[in-house]
C-alpha cells in the first residue's frame, strides 16, 4: 500500500539469527533507493524502520554476525558502510565506515584517501580492521 506506483523489491533475511526471517523492502533505484524493514514480533508484523538511509546503494548480511550493512556513495571518491544490529523489533545503528578520496592533482588523477569511523578521522589500518567483514548476499525479487 505504501509503495503503490513505485518499483520495489523484496527479500527475506534473518538479521538476528532467531529463526524468523525479516522482510526487507527496497524502493527507488540505484544510489537513491531506500529500505523498509519488518519483523514478526509479539504475534504481529512490526515495521522496524522505514526510509532507512535513503540514498544508499544496497544492503548485505554480515557473515558470522547478527548484523546487516547498508552501503552507498555520495559521488566519486566518497563511499560508506553502516552496520545495524537488531534488538527485539528495532534496528540499532552500529558503526559507519567512510572513505573520502580527494583529488590532489587533477592532471594526473592522483588522489589522497581519508578514513573515518563514526565521523571521526582514523588511520587506514583502523579503518580496514573495522571494515574486515565477509558479506552475505541478500537476494531481492523486483516488482
């Protein structure tokens, strides 16, 4: 009903590994899509979060963890990933990892990368350690 007239995709993924798969609805397209998350809790379907990070590019599961990750780009050279865990029927934001590339020489295309965790500048090593995850594909069916 909420998505009438829009293209959308649906997927199921057990975020908290409790045996109940959550419903993930993707709407919009490309780098301007958004997500709605639903779970079955207290004998009812509950919306966990809607319009979560409109402007993201996609979502994936995190292998070995009770997490999902949303990712996106704010243009050339600016990429981010934000992790979420699930508590009862709510999604809880974890950490945001962001790499910002700044062109230092337009003629040669040379650039310098800056790294951030939760908006605070960090070393490349700290960034890579936090980013070190294996993704689990969440497959959508589109309508």
